[in-house]
C-alpha cells in the first residue's frame, strides 16, 4: 500500500498544493491585544534541500535574545507591520531569502510565549529560493528538517513533568532536540499541514530557559 504522504513530503509542488488547501480551511487563533503584549512573526519556510522538501530551522547567534536556541527565521513587529510582513522581512534580514505575499500559504495559531511575545507562524514555500546569506549577528547556523522527518512517528517525544504535564521535544536528529515555542510550532505544522489534524498548542509547556 502506498503512503499517502509520499507526494506531499517528497515533492515541493505536491506540498504546496496540500498546504494551501489545508491552511485555507484551518481557523487559526490570534492572541488578543494586552497592555504588555509584544508581537512577533516567524516563517516556516519550506524549500527543496538535498532533493526533498525541508523546513529551514536556525540556531540563533550566541548573543542577545534567545542566544544559542533553536528557532525559526523571524522577529518582532515594527510599527505598522502585520505579522506576515514582519516574518518576511526577518526572513530576508536573517538568512537572505526573498519571499513575497504570493509565497505565503497561510498561518498557524499564535503562540503565547513565556517571554511575553505572541508569535505568529507563517507558512511559506519557495521553489527557487536562491543562496542563503545568514546574518552572523543573528544566526549561528542554518539547518534543514525534512518534511518526512517532521511527519515521522518517532520525531515528537513527550516527557512527563512533576506537575502532571508533558514537555514536548521534537527530535529532528540525534542531537537535535527542539522545545516550545519553536517545537510547538513545528509540531502544529506537522499535525495540521502534513497530517491533516486540527490541533492546538497554546498550552504547551515551555522550558524556563526559553523565557530569555
């Protein structure tokens, strides 16, 4: 029996069609405004790498906010920007990839991060992204998580906590373990876009060190 994911996870055009369809019918949630709330936009940018569709994940520079943490290209909104505009601007500034509104396939739920930011994940697919130009001030390294790896059963792991909750870890490689907020957004991308499930992530446990 053929795997229904064979097309979407192994072919960028097939992924583009599937993602556009599923995101169009996904009712994303937005964190309401509050006096101390700050907003940010990030990009789940899907490109072909090594012949297969993959999501770009970065390790942040070992300085400033979120030093050395796994993340998605993105950052805070500037005055007058929408989350999509901020996410695309940050994609260009952080790793040098140009994307326009026509490349946006949709968005997932805002994630209320413990740092005080409401993070809006925007899904983008680029057929011909061109060369990466990472900013050394913001990006330590750039990595690729294949869609097949994201969809694999053994990628998400749930670690029991003393308070009865569970901590998500996205194991994208032997030494590549991603927690919320980034891990939560990758997990929702996997569940909603790749697997066609309606799931939410706002209540996911975040490690204390992600607050900084």
